[in-house]
C-alpha cells in the first residue's frame, strides 16, 4: 500500500472460531468472530514492513503490511 | 501447550497488575477484599458474556461496536481512577496518620471502593474476554492436542495470578507513609495510559481522524510486544508508536488528574468525619 496515506483493511475470518487480528506495529487489535468480517482503519504509515498475526494462532496466522 | 500457557499468562498478568495496584492502594481498608472480589468475579462473568456476544457487539455501529465498547469501558475506568485519586488527595493524609496511630484495622472504610471494584472488573473483562475466546476456540476445534492446550490455559491463569500476587506483595513493601503517594502516582499514570488506549480504539474505528500519524518509533529499542514493553504498556501506557492524538490525550489526562488532586483542600485533622466536613465546606 502507499506510504503516508490512511487506508481501510478488510479482514475476513474463514475459520469457524473467533480470532483476534493483532498487530503492535499497526496498533490494531480486533476480534473477528468465526466466519465474520471486520474492517479497521490504518493510520498513515511510514515506508516499512508492518507485521500482523492472528493472536490465537500465532505460529501459523501471520502476515505483513508493506508501505512504500 | 506452552504456547497456550504463554498467551493466557500474558493476558492474566495484564489484568493482574491492575488488580494488584488496586489492592495495594486500598491497604488497610476494611472489606476491600470483598469489593475487589466483586470486581474480579463481575469481570469474569462480563468476559464470558462479551466473548459469547463478540460477533454481535462487533456488528453494532456499522462494525465499530467492539472498538466503541472497548473505548467506553476504558474511559469508565479512567473516570473511576480519577475519582479515587481526587478523593485520596483530600483524605489520604488523614488515613496515613490513622494507620500510624491506631493501626490498619480502624481506618475508615469510606473510600470509593466501588470505583476500584469497577476498575478491577474492567481490567478482568477486557483481558478475560480474549482468554475465553481463545480457549473456546481450542475447545471447539477438538483434536488430540485440545486437552493439553486447556491444561496450558489453566497453568497460564495460575502462573499469571502468582506473578500478580508477587507484584502486590512488592508494592506492600513500600512503607505506609509513602504507599499512598506511590499508588496515587501509579494510578495517575495508569489512567493516562488507559485514556490513550481508548483513543487508539477510536482511531482504529475511524471516529478520531486527527493526529493519526505516529510521533515516534521506539520499536527498535523497546518493542511493545516484548515482556517489558507489555508491562510498561499496562502500567504507564507505553506505546512504541504513539499517535499524536494519543499523546495529547495522555498529557491532558495527567494534567486533569494532577490538577484536580491539587485543588483538593488538604485535611490535617485526625478523624475522617471531620475531614469529610472540611471538604464539603472548605
């Protein structure tokens, strides 16, 4: 995504159970129910990598937002 | 199992720190254990309710229900902590005197214990609802590892409670005449940190769209998801990338609480009844 601009992130939980979308880098914590969707605002980001994870499946549910 | 233990441990410590401070702040007050227990039990019940209705809460206010709910209960806690500190500013000296003269047991029980009870409840509710959702997910997914992970969850709760108890005992090591200023200071910083967290939730939901840019980035020095970063986040609201609005609200909250505390007439008499009269007609 472009750096320096706010954005909206839409998250879809395809599991049957709830998950918490968590990123200390993006400053986001949001619980999303099983099979539900949610959206969060991203603040304008400096160029860089911003990792996130599903807190309830820390080992496997990982990703990164790249701002450039 | 270890991963489960760590996740649960982390959440329990965050709530436990706050409960420990509340207990230390009410040292020597009769029936404080009861009030704090009300808060904790209420928080656990609330956590189960919030977890059960997580999706429903989330869908309110066009999908921002969860953020508004979190911001709301955080601000409720900020209000209660402010009330407690302002009350202590006018009565604390009297209580400290009494503790020296007649021992802890006779200290008047007029303090706003309900306020601290609510704060404990909010802390347990917030962290607890995450634990409940997490453990429920494990239980629901079944499988052979589920039992071991549940055991990890239980151990995590016990370990978190044990560390929280140690922190409480550490706070009790502070001599009585400094204890109230120490806990008042801790509570002021705690309240400012909670207010800043509430702002983060409002920004995440798009209700506060000013000063959203991060003011600094200290994640290379002290990442917020490290152990110390998390403890400081809970205790004083440390953030490795705070937004401008968070900093403004943090500073405002500090200024308001300290200002209100200094506006209180200092009672110098011994009996709490007389102190109460002095504050009502300064």
